[in-house]
């Protein structure tokens, strides 16, 4: 008997039960909903030679920052697929093998070639997409556009009610500045499948970029309780709630979100999310005029000390420098900058010179040297996109430059930047700052 996945692609298994469990597990994985791990295990138990189920487990381990387990699972899948899989399945597993083993350039090339042949193979289609996908972390300066182009090129292969494709097509448009398209598609994706953390996350980004603070607040307050705290995006979506509260000037609610859901002591997210969410929230909270207890920065530093000690992951490099700069670890920032600069000289850092510049700017800002912060940031501000992440995450760099302008009485530069930001993204806080400058 022949079996297929949810998008009518053949899957090589001998078990009806394994096929059904695999399809359920893939939906849970694609929506980052709890239960994928156990469901895929049941599929493997039903058919131990089911290569795609082992590959899906490997992908789940990789998303959950469990690299050793991911490598074991994908190696086993690679062995099995050579014996039991077809051409599509072999390409599927090989692409995941490159991604899981840190060969990002090859993974991206293989993913794009694979999608060109099998566009409905969404586990591979998803690899270049998202704020932490292969495009975002490639060092490209146009990765926001690249995601839109990829989705639009193959949109004809998906139905209007494919919740997975709507999620990523909509989010790609949002990040590329097409907010009305992004909003329509991400809202529809969440309507079609409420148990979809990726759609809720994408919609939170859309509301942020639209300046729709009240709607973001309502979304997060109503949706987050339905998402178990073991969900990998729980803490990060709560981070969006904290940002929304800050945007509205409600520091108490923002800090409550952080304490309950976002801080390293309580979040079950991945290290890159926990470190970037804690660093960027504490920085924003403090930079916007609120007091941050030193213990909160130290808690973030204690957690971060186990991760990303070697330079070369630009998104993490910047956030690690934020934490180090606020906990008296300036030497570690200087060491990181030296390593990054050496990589730039060897042309071994795809994101380029913007990365050490951001680390230096973080250190200068934290020490109150706003002139140096401006001097370092201004030549690179147009290249910040190359570190990856989302627009909401990268906006902290613009905040750093803007607040440096404000604190050095660079009124004309402050107004220019604020007007540009308001043109791109309506903001209660930016409107308030601009009004203060014009009084």
C-alpha cells in the first residue's frame, strides 16, 4: 500500500499507523506545538525503518538546540533512506544533513534546488524561511526580499487554506514591509489552525510592524494561555507581550511578562531566543528610562556563559556583547570583537564588518560614551539586517543610535531618524519622542 504525506508526497513506510502518526507529528512540528516529539517516536516505533520520521526527529532536535541528538538522528535517517527511500526522500534527508551539520551554504543551495523539484515538501521549504532561517543567517543584506520571492515563486502549488504556507508567506511579506498582505495572510493562518505557535508569532510581528499595540496586546493575552509553557516559542511570544507593554508606556506590565515568562529562570526556549530576548528586553527597559536591577543582568550573564563563547554567530555575538557590557565584562567584548575582526579580514564572516561594529557600539552605549556609539554605528546602520533575526529584534540597534542622538542633543539627526521610523512603522513611543523634540 502506498502512503502520502499531508501534501500528497509519497512517503516510504510499510505501516498505516506510522504514516498517520508521521503526518500528525509533522503538523505539530510545523506549528511548533507540544507533542511532536512523542508522536514521531510512535511513528518510529510503528516502523523503525521509516527514514523520514527519523529525519523529522532530527529537525525537531535541531530546532530545540539539541545538536548531538540531531546529528545522530539525521545520520540514521541518511542510512535508512539510501535503502528504503525514493529520490525525493534522499534529497530531503541530505538537505537536512547539511543543515544539521553546520554546512549552511550547502544546505541553502540544496534546499532551493529541492524546492524547485518538490515545492510541496514543506519541511525543506521552511529551512530558508523565518527570522532564524538559512536566508536570515546567510549574511545577505536582502534576505527579507529573498523570502518573499521564494514564497511567491511557488505559491501556485499551495491552496488558499494551507495554514503552513499562509503563515510563512504572510510573515515574509510583513518583514519585507508589505504589511497589509502580511496581516491578511497571518491572520488567516491562525484562524485555520489556532494551535499554531508560528502563526501567532508571525501575527505578533505583523501587529508590531503595523503599530497595532492594542491588537498585539489582545492577541498575546488571549492566545498565550492556550500554549503550554513547554512550547518552544512560549517565552519569545511573551517577549512580544513585554515589548507591546513598553510601547504603551506600561513598564510594570512589561516587567511582569519578563519575570513570569521570558527570563532565563523561567523560559523553556532555545538558548539563542533566551539570550536575545533577555538581553534586548533588559536593554530596552533600561534605555527607555526604567531601572533594571543588576541581578537581572547577572542572571542573563550566568545563563549566557554556557553558550556562544566563540565569535562567529552574528546575531548571538551582538546580544552576548549587550549582556557582557552591562555586567562589567568588557574584556570579553573586546576579545569577541578581536575575533570577529580577524574573521572579517579573512573574509570568513558573511555578515561582514557590521558585526564587530555592533558589539563595539553596545559597549560604548553601556558606558555612556554616546559619541563613540554614534561614530561606530552610523557607517553600518544600513547593514544591520545582515545579522539576521527579525525587524523587531534588530530595531534595538536603531534605538541605540536614536537614544545616542537624543542624549547628545543631536536634534536634527534625532528628528530625521524618528520621522523615517514613523514612516516605516507607526509607534506610540516614537511619536511621543518626536513631539517632545518639537516642543
